[in-house]
C-alpha cells in the first residue's frame, strides 16, 4: 500500500502540491492525471525520494521496491536481452556468486528456484518481443538502436524487474500501436501496484482501474477507468455550478436588501444582520475545467477524385523494395488508418505518399494541383531551437506581415506569449502544435500524420480529433492512440508482408487479434468465424487436459529436483560430478516445463476461441 499523507512541496517558490493525501491499495493499477505543469512528474520524484518534502509523509511497506523508466539505456555493446536480464539484480548477483561453501551453494540454488531464475531468459525475450524486438534484434547490441528504441529497452528492463511499485511516465510515447496494445494487456496482468502518467485514453480506460487526479495542488482518488472519472468530474462540475448560481442569487438578494434599507432607522438592524450573513458566506467556485485546445486547419479546395492512385507500385531503400504491388486509391474524403507491426512499412508508405520517397516501380499518379502536408514525430526535433514560432512562420511566409501570422499561431493554441518565446523553452506539446501548423500551412488536400499525439495532453488530443473530423482533406493516420483512430478513421489498411491491403475488421478486432496471435505473419483480415462442432470442442478440451497433466508431472519432477539440489551433502568434496548431473537434469526439466506451458497456452487459446464462436 502506498500512503501519501498531507504532503506539501513547492518548486522555485511556486506551490505545486499542498496538503495532498491519497492511499493506493496494493496491487491497484492507477492512472495519474492532471493538466500539464500541475506536478505529476514531480510527485513521482517525491515518491522515489529524489526530492525532499516540505511537510507530510509518503510511506510504502518495508522493503518495497520502486521502479520506473528514468532515462534511455546507454548505447553500449551489451545485447538487448542481456541488458534486460541485468535488471533483475538479485538473479544476476546469485549467478555471479562463486562461493564453494556447500550450504551457500544450496541456499543459492533454492533462491534461484524460488525466483524462477531458470525461465528468466524466456520472460525477458517475451517482453522484448511484445515491445517490437524480434529474436535477431534481441541479440544485437544497444548501440545499434536509436534513442527511441533504447527507451523501449529501458521499459522492457523495468517490466522484467517487476518492482512492487511501478511508476510509468508517458510509457506509450515511444511505442507504436502494436506495442501500446501489448503494454495495455501486460499492465492489466501485472501482479503489483502500477501508477501511470498518460494522456492516452485507451491506456487509461483498459489498463487501469482507478484514477488519481492532481488538481489545484490536491489529490483525489476516483474508482474506475478514465471515462468513468470524466463523467464523475462532469457531474460534480455541474452540481458545483448549480450551487454557485444558487448561492450568488441568494447573495444578490441579501445585498439588495442591504442597499435599500441599511440607512433607514427601522430597517438598519435587519440590514446589518444580512450584511453579516453575506460576510459569513463561503463562496462556491465551480471547478475550472480544461477546455479542449482548438486546432484550426485551413480548408483546401476540392479536387477531382482520385487524388492519389497507385498501380502495381513498389517502394523501398537502396534498390531493396519494402512494399510491392501496391494497388491503392485515395480520395479527398478518405480517413485512413495504417495498421501493422513496426518495421512492416507504415512509415515507408507515408513517405511515398508525402513525396519523400519515389516509387521504384509500377505507376503512381497524383491530382495535378495536389498539396500534401506531412507530420512525423522527428520533425518536432528538427525545429530551430533558437527561433520563435513567429520566426518559423516568417521563414515559411516571408512576404506575410506578422499581424496576419499571429492569428495562425493562435489557431493552433500558440498565443501571443508563446509566439515570442524561443522553441527551446516551449513544452513538448507546444512544439508539436507548431509542427502541425507548419504541416498544414498550405491547406493540403492530403494530410499525413505519423504519431501526431505524442506530447499532446488529453484536451489537445480532443481538439485534434475535432479538427480532423471537420477537415475537408484526406487524412492518413499512423498512431498508437486508439481513441484518435476510432474517432477519425473510417477505413483501415493493413501493412504486412510487403503488401498493403484493406482490413475488413474493426479496430477492436485488430486489438484482439494482436493479443491472441504470437507472430506478425499471422496477421490477416478478420473473417466471420464458422461454428465449431461438438466433436472439435471435445478434442480441444482433451488437448488442454493433456497439457495440464504434462505440466503437473513436470512440476512434480521440478519440486523433487529442487529438494535434491538444496541438500548441502550434494556439494561436499568429491561429489562435484554428481551435483553437475542433477543440475543438468533440473535444467532439462525446466526447459520441458517451458515448452509444456507454451503448448498449454496455445491449446487454451484455441479452446477459448472455439467456445466464443
């Protein structure tokens, strides 16, 4: 249990948290939400003990381990798999212990068995695979990957170490849709306490069961996922607003009496009484709700369809095609989401459509006056840090006076103050807004957005949804934000196995498919399932029972071998060969148990899929 008791903390003299209290029960999954700048990351640092409280107390059970992703993994020559395995410091220390004392050796073997050290490599590999690293990549050194990918390795390491309290700050910012959906599922099953700072509504709705709201320097705990929290907040705001109006009417009525009669001798006493009543009133202030941050996209003129047409086209790099035989058509009213695991070619297709890459073969035709807007996350990093947003616009529109450029900035939430601040001092969300403005400045007929919501808060994401819904150009979306995809996209394209094909299922179908399939090669359009026969169901249930029996027998053998290996007599001088034989047998049983568990999981998934038809 995490207990936050009446804590207060100020940063540079500005109060961030004041008299805040909350209790997080053990094992709860909690989303920490609040406006940008309210102190969510600061609260994490206070929990970890990196900052000193001014007053109050934060307590955890004795010996509880706290884990979080503080920074990316260094670019060294250690493999990804070994980097993740090293995160379990106890296992690493036990394996490195070279003691010759029989009692100590037995103690080590017992502890390694208790922490399931023999399956550690399989568990670490599974986490890395879920975050987008295939088997070959897991053996590569960290130096072979960029900073964003090393952040995934850092996330994998902290998940593998399984701390008692897991603190995650915007964990999906470096993930694609497939990685984000895997993380949602993993966190929902995580056996310990989790607190997540996130602006991803899908994650806050599916991976957590409670919301901790940091607002007006206080903490409020709400049961239920984000949408339920939002409804409760709206109801409370409506009630407080109604009470405030009623109180204001009462105050006005009393003040009117005072104004009329305070100087009349026969009414002065009653007037003074009402004046005191007004003074005693504790005015109710309705909660200040964060308004959706508006985006204003310029409207393009209408072009004759199609605006883009691909016929047997291919595209790739250095004469090596990534995507082949593309037969695609885009009209101006299309809203298309690109699905597919990382590395399949979503960004390559985006670059082809944005004219950042040329087709290597086939035919690609575009409308004669077609304008394309392209936003990719790396473009945020390419802004000129020593220039202001206004100067960025002046660079793009040198003949337009500043008086006409400022309203454009305001239309993307960059008001007068932010317009004159150098980009280096802007928040991540403000930089993303500037990049979006630059991408849409020419009123494009086709807008390609690759992860546009990274660094945007929930209100800004809602504003982007509204803007894209009203936009009259075509939209191509690559995003891990399911909420954005669900509300904007009306067509789905699956990028898989060097091809791009329409995906006939829904986003929910795709989510379920990702969580029930092990290999990307199995991705395909969802077909209507056929009813399963009674004989087939009985056969599947029999397979599950056989797997369970096999696991039970292997588990019994593992227990016997553990007892044998924990016997100090086994490690006495002259018996080293015997100990080695028993250790080898134990490793063989553990390997068999891993394979048996995999077979059981596969059989169980087949049975569950058949029973739901």
